[in-house]
C-alpha cells in the first residue's frame, strides 16, 4: 500500500531525491565508486559542496556577506555552540517550547540569559509578542516549534544580532536572510537524512567570537575550512544538495510556499469544520509544517480508533508528541497534497460515522 509519511523528523524527501540518492550509492556521477566510499577531498565532492552553496544562496537569496557551513551533531550541538561563540555577558531568548528550552539551558553555561517572552502559560500554543531587546549579545528564537505546531509568520526586526533555529521550517517559506545574523538547524526535517546540520552566518559575526574555543566548536574553523576541517557528513550533504536541486526545479521557495499554504489550509479547514476534531494552536500562530490537533470534547475515546483507521489508509507518523497529545501531521516540503487529502478524507469518514 502507498504510504503517506507525516513523520516529524527524520521525514520524507522528494521521490526524485530518493532516486538520485540510490543512484549515487551505486555509482557516484559515473565514477564507478559509491558516494559512500569517495574521499571528501576530491574535485567531485568539491563540486557537490559548491553546487549546494550556490543553490542555497539562490533559493533563499542569501546576501554575499553570509557564509554557509555544515557540521554533524545536529541542531542540539548548535544550542551550546551558539552561546560558546557569542554569549559574552548576556543574551535574550524567546521560550516557545522544548527546543527553545534546550537552547536556553545550554546558553546558561556561558553567561546570563534573559527570557524576554514565553508562551509556557498556555502549553506553548502561541508565539508570544515581544519588544526586540537592546544591549544584549544576541536574540535567539525558534522560528518553527516542531512539537507544539507554532510558527513565526514574520522576520524579526532588531538592532541586536538575531539568531534563529530554523530546523523545521527552513526553505518552506520566503524569509529575509539579511534580518538574521545566523540561521541554523538540523537538515533532517526538510532537506536531508539525519546526520548533517547547516548554518548560514553573517561574516562580521566571525569577528565577534567572545572566547578562545576548542577548534571544532569555533564557527570560524568551519567557515575558514569550507566545512572540511574534518570529514563532513558526505552522504547527507549530497542528499541535501539533491533536495535543493529538486526545490529549484519545481519553482523554488515561492512555489513551495504556495504548496505548503495550500496543504495547510486544506487540513486546518477540515480541523475547524469537523465536529470530531479541534486544533491546539491559536490561529495566528499556526505552523504550516507541523499541524497539531486533538479529538474534540465528547469524542476523546475515539482517538485510538481514528489512529487505526488512518493506518489502514497508509498514513504514517501522525501520533502527537506526548507533551501535546492527540495528533500531529508534519507537512514538510516533500509531502504531497494527495497525502493531506487522504488524511482529510479519513477525518470526514470518521465524522460521517460518529458525529453526534
Ligand atoms: C528537531 C529539532 C531540533 C533538534 O535537532 P537535532 O538535529 O536532533 O539536534 C532542534 N530544534 C528544532 C526546532 C527541531 O525541530
């Protein structure tokens, strides 16, 4: 049966990307050698890195005074590395859930952390309003909250450097990169298999590193060595490049944003219309990527049956995170509208059968 993969991460990739990954494992670019066994210090892999760089820049319109680099270790490694590199005295953080909290915890090892806004009072079901702070080393935000299904629908204007964890909504919508000093994330939500994390950093930030750091922790190491100070995650970077190529081929960020809005509206409209379900997030904070909903009052006991019914229709990965409960449909770039339609049909079938 055809599967509809709503996993929160690692998540699905485009069909074309799977195909080129398979080909490259068998024979990388006609070299007769698998991508899994090539040296990263070869012209052929240089070409992969250069193409990824050019595509990333083109798709997000990244200005020339920004550098892109890759590391292993996940977004979680950036939680402490951001603070190690840039937190001299005080940094401001917005607390919008689990990932923000983890970033805050790591930052506290290096200096004072001021949490300038939080949505913890309502189980993180909205993006809190705040005034951009002044006189801090940087402001840190989590642009999309994968677990709670909330998302900033705007870029932040601030005098201080803005650093954003964009693990789960990178390249899903247009953004103004020039408003950020640094953007980072794990690539396994929208771009690649697990194993590589990306960073886009404004060059002047590299002169603002506040302490002497272990070589691997300093962002300067990775920028100066073009992500090749040590062995980079060769295969995940190759797949990331293929995802960028796919994104360009379908019309870039404008087109994927149009598709993401279309998919999200389809599902949110059904959640709002269907008496059996209700959304968990305030409407103006709803994420296009992670759509959270629960059974409506009086229908709670139907949750396991609904889960089972969707499974019978090939739907995978919609169990909600334990901190929210219910369901979470992660609708990343590569998810087709057809998959959302199957889920919506399951919800309609259920309402036809059980609505009181
Ligand atoms: C998944 C996720 C992380 C954690 O990423 P790892 O690569 O597993 O460390 C951090 N932030 C956000 C917003 C995420 O969605």
